[in-house]
C-alpha cells in the first residue's frame, strides 16, 4: 500500500519537477484569477505595471547610489507606491464592474500611471547611460508637451482676457 501511494504521488521521482510544476501552475492560475476578479483585469497588465514600478525604483536607487544620495525613507517608498497604485486600480476596477457608464475607468486610471512610471524609468536609465539623452528628451517632449510652459488666461479675439 505504501509503494502505491509513493508511485501515485511521484515521491520516488528523482526530480520533483513534475510535482512542482503542476502545483505551481495551479497556484499561479488561482492567483491570476483572484487578481482578475478583485484587483484588476487583465492581470497581465497589472503584473507588467508592478514590474515597471520595481524596475523604475531599482534604477532610481542606482542613480541615488552613484550620487551618494541614498535615503532609507525613499528606498522603502516603493512599498507604499505599489500599495497605492494597486488600491487605486482595484477601486477603479470595482467601479467599472458596477456601472456600464464607468467601463472606461480601468484604462482611464491605468494609462496615466503607466505613462508617469515609464517616463521616470526612461529618465533614470538615461541618467545611468543606458538610453541616449537625446532620445530620452525627445520622448519626454512628445509625451509631456506642456511641461514648464506658462499658461496664462486665454484671450478673446479682441484681446481681452476671459474671466
């Protein structure tokens, strides 16, 4: 009886790759299903955003380390950034599920978060020398067109300002 149980559970298998891969596949599928149901759908987009945030944080820490300006408070801020972004996306996802008129909410929140973090990563990689500065400036200029631009009150055709 003991030998049958060992055979069924693959315990005599020299490499437990099959057992680990089967159990790992089920747990990854369950975790992805949980994320898509409760936090953000599609889950792959959320995982990509989290990887982007972590990559940006690591790059910013390397920049700070090279400048001898590493601050512990800023080094652990990635936890709060991840938590706040996931909370915001979870809130938007649940609102979008609740109303047909708020179906745009997932993308309306997700895209600006991705753009801000992508620009930050590009800037940090440019400071580290992995991306050419001209290319980074070009991308920044194309995406963030109104940065540091003086926006005064619009004027009418007769030159008077609108209040």
